[in-house]
C-alpha cells in the first residue's frame, strides 16, 4: 500500500519529475502501446487517373529526367499522413508514383535499398534494364527491380509512356535502412540478351550442367507480362469453384524458385471481377495500394464508398474492412501492391472476415476528394 505513504500532491510531483527526466509509467500507457487491434494513421483515399496524368504530362514540359531530375514522377501523397507531419506516402509502408518517360528520353542507372515494382499503364517502346538485361514494357506488365539491383529506363517509342512505381519507401525509412547510389555511367553494361529471363523460363527451364541452383532471391523473372497474367486469370475464372469470396478471381505474382512472392518485400496481386460480382468484406494487417487496370466499380472501405474507373489509384489502409463491386458491363481488373510479405515474414499477418449483414458493410458515405 505504498501509495498511502504519500499525499496526492507528492504523487503528482512524482509524475511530473518522472516526465522531466524522460521516463514514463507503463501502468498508464500500456493500453496505448499494446493495443487490442492495429492502430494506425492511414486513411483511405482515391486519386482519379485524368488528374494524375495531367500533372505528369505537365512535368514533361517542365523537366527532363537524367538532366533536371533523377526520375520524372508524380507520387501519391496520402493526406492523412501529411496531416500528421509524416511524409505523405501511400500507406505507412508503401509508396506509389506515376512515372512519365517521353520518346527519346532515358532515366539513368541507379540502385537503392528500397525494393521496387512497376506496373505499365500506357504506351510502349520503352524498356527497363535490370542488372544489364533489357525488357520492353507493355500495358499491364509488372516489372521487378528488386532492392539493390541496377536499373534504368529508356524510351525508344513514339508516344508518352506512363507506369506506376511501387516502392517500400515508408518501411525502409522507418527501419532507417535507405541507401542510394547512382551508377558511374548513364547505362549499366549489357550483360544478357534482351528479355533473356522471360524467354528462359517460358516453355521450360534450363540451366548449364554444373551450375549451382538454389531457391532464392531475387526472382529469376523480372517482367511478368500481362499476356501471361491475363491467361492465368482467364483459366482461373472459367470455374466459379476458383472464386475467392473476398478477392473474386485473384492471382499473386510469385517467385517460381521459392513459391513465395515475386518480390521479397512487396506483394503483388491482380484481381479479375466479373460484371455484377460483389465480394464479401474482410480485413487484414497488411495494407495495399490499388490501381485500376480496367473496368469500373467501387470498393467499400470501412463504410465509405470509393468509386473507381480505369487508371485510378486508391489506398487500402491496414486493418480496414473492404469489399469490391464491379458495376460495369465488362470485367474489372485491379492490380495492387501490398506489404503482406513483410507482415508474414515477421509473423504479424492476421485477418478477419466480416460476419454481420451477410458479409457486407453498410455504406455510410461516398468519398469525394474535395470534401475530404
Ligand atoms: Fe529506382
Ligand atoms: Fe483484402
């Protein structure tokens, strides 16, 4: 009964002194520290493609990559993170930017400890080279440039080329692990024939006798083409047995040598949602940034309706109820990046299904960027 020895005034003084000495009483703070459920600063948000595209195109008149800037990218600044004085990436872990490369331009070779994935939105004729191997990019392709691999881009086509860059900028910043280095030259030397890794692994896999082979990182493929992804989804969606209640018809991009995610730290997924398909709601620890490759519909996130159409981007915060609806006449395709691989490696991933109201949330409001 130690506390009876002291007056209230003395006890108040005790707390004051402790605070001044930069110490804290855990018996007051445990509930904020070890919360019953994930607590976070990330709110959902949605950006329309036309607006992003206009800003990127205007940047095309203002600056040139390789000359005025390392890269020409307009990136998503989630207002909920900006409001709290945090650098405004997409989620607490993930960043997404929209890169524009104009005909004849190049973005010089560099590498960094952030891992990166690209998703091609518009245009053709540009390539990404990873450690000296070029791959020409087409709409819908997903390109890996794993952490610390040398990468550059060059555009040999005739129309502007847009793609999404997804990086684990927030995670690496939190872990104080960012390193960046430009290559001494504009281009990394060519070490493999064009598209070598993709060709090598299509229709068989071969290696020289005596070569050391082991499952590992990075993935032996770095261009995951839309042609193949679309084929997989086509095959999957032929039977409703393959339908996932929460994600419709969904595939993850994998590293064929491990069966794990294509990238070590950023998860990548493509969902196909048939017309009138409406998934059930669930939530999970991992957060995501979505890009609408094709179609129109909406996603309900914690009771708020986010209406999307081709090209839009939206944020799925951690531990938020969500369900997807296709309202169009055609299939909808949603590409997303997530931090699930990190959560799984750290044994922090956990999910829950929404059980009330037949698995569907009640829509309380519709997102409007101007009022939010
Ligand atoms: Fe980069
Ligand atoms: Fe989900």
